[in-house]
C-alpha cells in the first residue's frame, strides 16, 4: 500500500507559542559542554487519589495529573488517599505512598551526559526502584535520596523503601541490591533483605548555633553531649524488614513495568530516553508499516479519534506552555517522533530518534478536519482540551469498567485488565463498548503482617488497588535480627 508522506509539522504550526519549549527539548540531548546542564524533565507517570504538584510557577501546590513534566525544583505530595509515581529516563521509578512529600532538588545532566538525580524526602514513605546503567563505562549516572541531614545513594540497580517514621526516626528497607547511607557521623551499607533503623540526634549543629554567643552555655552543652549518645545520629542494621501498608501496591507497579517493559518491537527503539515503554506495550501495539517502518498505535482509537483531542496545556517557568496528553500512555509519543495518519490505518506514532527530538511532535498527513490545539497566548493557568487530563478514576470503588470505541484507553488504569489486546481485537470486530471486570483489589496490610496481592497476573485497577480503605499509619517498630522475617518483595 502506497502512503503519501505529505504534511506540515506540528512544530511549525505552534512556533510562536512553543519557542521557549526548546529549553525542555534539550533535556533529551547529550550535553557536550563542560558545565552541568539543568535541562531535564522526568514524568509524573501515575496518579491515584489526591496528589498535588508545585511546578515552581509561583502558584504553590495545585492538582496533579498524569504525564505532567517534573523539572528541577518541582515538589510532589500525596494526600491520605493518594499515591503517585515518577518515572525517569532509564525506567527508574520513585513512588510516593499516601501522606508523603518529595522535592526534586537536583535534576541535571553532567558534562558527559550523565543523569544527576537528587530527591529530598520531606515526609512520609517512598519506594525507589533504580536502574543505573553499569553497561556504559562512562555513564556516571547518580541517584541520591536525601532525608533530614542524611542521604541514601545508589551505585548500581537497587529497589528500596525509605520511611520517615517519626520526627527523629527513619527506616531504610532494601528489597534488592545495595544502598549506601551517609549520616553526619557515619557511613554504612544496607544489603538486600536487610533494613536499617536510623535515629536522628536531638542536639545538632543547628540547635547549638541557636545558643548564640553564650560560650558558657555552649561549653556546658558540649560537655553534656559527650555522655549522650543521641547527640549523634545512630543506626541499627537488621537482617530483615517488616511489611508496610503500601508494599503490595509498590510490588504491583514493579511487576507491571517488568512484565511490559520489553518486546521484540520495542527492543530496537533507538532513543535512550524511551521511558514509558511499559505503557506503550500495555495500551497498544507496534507494527511494521510500509513506508513508515516500525510504528505504534493505541488500542480503541476508532475512526474519528485524534491524538490531540484530550489533554491540556501546563505552564512551566522558562519554558512556557507544554502540551500534556490525558492518555495513560501519553508521554513518549508526545515528546519526540511524529504522529501520522493514513487511510485504512488511522493515526499512528513513529518513534524517531533521539537526535531528531522535537519540542512537540510532528504531524504528517493530518485530515483537514483535525483540530490541532494551540497553546494559550497569555497567562499561566492550566488549560484543558477535550476530556482534559483527569484520566484516572478515583480510587476505591471501581470493580467493572466500560471501554468505549474511540477512547484510546482514556480512563483505563494501567494493569487493571488482563489481556487488553484481546478486548481490543474483539471491539474491532463488533464496534461496540466492552464491559470488563477489573483485577482483584490490593489488601491494605499493617506493619509486620504479610502483604496480600490481587489474584490477577496483570495487577489491579487504580481504584481497586486502594481497596477503598485508607492506609494504616506507618509504624515505628524497632527491628531486631531475631524477629520473624517478613519479605513482601
């Protein structure tokens, strides 16, 4: 079948509104300058329940949506019913349990293109699944998770949980790999299936400075501190770790990524910034199309569907408005490559290459009736298009889901339905909505009890994962090497 490649680029149609977006485009290029570059963005890849983000646009925290870019200085926090995931370029993830807050204090590129990541845990519990690439000898990628005055760093792949249990206590549990913890007074490693309980000093340099110039008080304070162990941060390493309420959810998300991370079609993708592959493999399929090569197409697109009909414009200082897709798979297909339309095929995405990255994707052969959104000329408010960005249903209630033709997966929580491709093929034959049961919910667990997972091999729906329950408070249990082992991972 001969297909015309006639078409105008999306970038040329939006050049006035997206000139500043070139700053974000540089995030996907290898930097050759000797100075460190700040031009990097990562992805808010999962949003459940109440989640807020501060995009450093001067408005503080606002409602978070899936696929929002996260840049250096951004802050993300979850409510008591909220969970969130941030995905990095190499597929590494940082997940926030309910009642947590993180600050992305450092997202940069080193002088050799290495990715430098430093995240501050402000409160709550986070799970980090880090995939540093050791195969590239000069990679130099770095990942650090700071808390209080302490830091956890990773030299290789690792999967771990960090809890701020109390104002003066943290717990680090390592599921896989090894973590290095650095305290003001010590440095130590925590290996796989071990945990460390860290207690912060009651008297630190900050409190000593508050004494001011009264040398007598300061001398007395220092003398007393010689006999008080709590004047220095302390730690205890145990040969086990206890389960936490969100362990099951973290494991489901990890299994979702692992199960969908690679196929024969995606293994050949040329871009080193191919984060979001798991979503592409779950919500659509790759195919070889004459004249276009290896392309991707979402399920359930229908005859009248357009890739730009649902989403919104989000403002970022120094970069202007960025198009954000409302589809759960809608990160990578809108960051580089191009969308194309062909009669008898419909819309599909061509991956392209890292060196041909565009601030907004190109569009080829768009039908005359296609409405390609343009960014607002003024203001900084988030502007919705079509069904907007609220693709994820609220957590805790859904057990049955109806998928409509032309929805392109909008509102389908990832991993919530087994064999989504089979349902897509059936809908192609019938052109009728499909009503399907979602996977079994995740059971909320308390500290020290085993994790319980859904029976579905594909994970549970966004709503089902929460099970309609509020998570139990994070415990502050003391770890002992002789305690019964509980390994949810």
